[in-house]
């Protein structure tokens, strides 16, 4: 509840949202690297452009076997 209040706050909200996206991205990169090995540059670029909900969706899709290019459709 407190985090939600801070996210809605004009001063802290953008910082918390960005921190959450950075953390989610780092986790997705770590998992993808563990599964697929070193990631090509296009994957890093694609992940940089994703929002927190999109990163969450990819993290869930990582639980099912798929090819790297299928994962980022």
C-alpha cells in the first residue's frame, strides 16, 4: 500500500517506476543469459524499450520452452 501511494506521488513516482523497470530488466537479462547464453545486441535494445508490464510478461514466457526470437515477439 505504501509503495502504491509513493508511485502515485508526483515527486517519487517516476523514480520508483523507473527503478522497478530497471530491476525487472536486469532479472530478465539474467534469466535469458542463463537459458540462451550471451545475448545479441538486438535483444538488449529491445528489452530497453519495454515497460514493466511487458518485462513481466516476458519473465513469465521464459518459463515455457521457446526460441529467443519467439520470446520477444
